[in-house]
């Protein structure tokens, strides 16, 4: 639980601490991955299901998604540098924003209807993971 509080604090810091949009979006995505990883451990049975802890993780994931301001994090010109953001983002900004909006909506839905057991959590994680996968396939350059 202490790690979760630290993670949430880092989220608040990461959203505003970077003048460089590339660093800002990378920090938010790294944190998003860590939070999804915590939830995934519960689904895999590596961590016991604790409804309160799962809800806290989902709330932290929602807070992360709410801080993900596409206009601020992906301004023109931020496609150059140390980034795996694909040019498709700037070619299809409306589609990219729609993908992020879907993730936020699905995260809010998960928080509004917290899972009562691992099976319900698995369904929610499948939805959220699908959102991530769809976005990564279209808007991210695969690392070699």
C-alpha cells in the first residue's frame, strides 16, 4: 500500500514536473505501465485479490489518464528526439485523442464499478489492455 501512495504522489509530480513534453509523456506512460503491472499481478494470482487495493490502483490509473493531456504532451515538433511516438500521432491527432479518451472512459468505468473478484478484474484488465494494445500498434514505434 505504501508503494501505491508513492506511485500516486509520483503521478501528481510527473504531470507537471517536465518542461520537455517527451519526458512528461514518457514518465506518465512508465507510471501507467507500473500500475497496469500491479493489477496484472493480481489477475495472474501473483498477488492476492484485495478489493480496496485494486480500487486504489484503478483510481491511480484513472488519475494518470486524466493527466495525459495530448495537446500538452504531443505538441508539433515533439516527434523528434528520444521518443517512440509514431508520426501517425501527428497525422491522425483526432484518432489518437479518441484512443486516449476511450482509455480514460474505460478506466472511469472500472473505478465506478469496482471488481468484486479476480474474474471481474480480469475482464476490466482485458478491456484496458486492449485499449493500450490498440494505441501502441497504431501510434507507437516498436523498439528494436
